[in-house]
C-alpha cells in the first residue's frame, strides 16, 4: 500500500513516514497542496494524510480538487480542534480527522482502519455503468440497485439520491444540495423531506439501519456514502 503524506513541516512528514514505513507501507512525501496533486497524478496512492494549514494550496482546497476525480481515503491533520474545522474537512470529503499533537499509534490505527474499509469494504469499482461499494451495487444504466446480490426496489427519487451519493463517495451533501441535484430545482424543500427519503433508503439498503454500513449522517451538515 502506498500512502501520500502532505505537510509543510518536514519533520512531521519524516516522523509519520518512519512510523508508516515500520508498518510496511510505502510512503510518498509532499510539502504543499500543489506537490500533493502532482504526486497523485504520477503515482497510484491508496491513502493520503493531509495537513490543513499549508502554503500555496491549503489542505481543504487540495482535498476539494482531489475529490473531483479520486475516492481514496483522506485523513486530515490540523493543529485546530474546533468543531467548525472538523465539519469543514468532512464536508470537503475527508474520511477522518486527527488533531495535532497526535499519538503516532493512534494515527497508524486510523490509517489501517481506513485502508481496510477502502480495500475490503468500501472500495469502488466502476465498469459499464456499474458502481460497487462492498455489497452495494448501483447500475447507472439500468437504474437498478442490489445489496448482497438481492434486488432493492427504490422509488425514482430514492434512486436519484442514492446515485448522487454513490457517484461522489466520501463527499457530504447538505439537504439543499441533494434537492438541487436530484429535483433539479432551486426551490428547497424542508430538511425533513430529505431526511425521510434518506431513512427509506437506509431501510432498504442497510442490514441494520440504526448502524448503517453505507449511508452516514454528518450531523448538522448532511449525508454521505462511505
């Protein structure tokens, strides 16, 4: 597995690289967002550890550019611990968030957890209009959905919401954004309307809707597929 570590503090990059290399991971180093995007274009990267505060191109803007084309797990690093910063990072498409100073063992554990989810449970395969996330399969050509091989019957609106989230795995969509993308209208329905549709989708695709494997709520922000 190849991990890209991005931070303008070279000592931090070197220390993280030492711990990850000790676990058998191959590490690529970058020191700002521009270098990170260049490294991503030149290498197959399976996970990125990304600092938020960096010169030239900060972590949030880097993450937003990344999410236009890639769905690899991203763990954000920041010296800030405010909820607003965490929400901003998750909204931009981050999978996890670690506050500096961090425990190296905890960081490595989070890396392993995200890689397990990506490679074994949550990696996306796309072929001939078919998007697969673990046992969930969405065929965008036939507009059909299966879970563990079993057909799932969704209403057109439920399917539209699910396809939007699946196509943008990891990105958080607010209720307003879901409405604009699925209904194709500017007038926004109440948050509760979207929440009802989300609940119905969960009841149909999740083994245990109260402990969802696929469709997650980011409280106060919106919804995403993991």
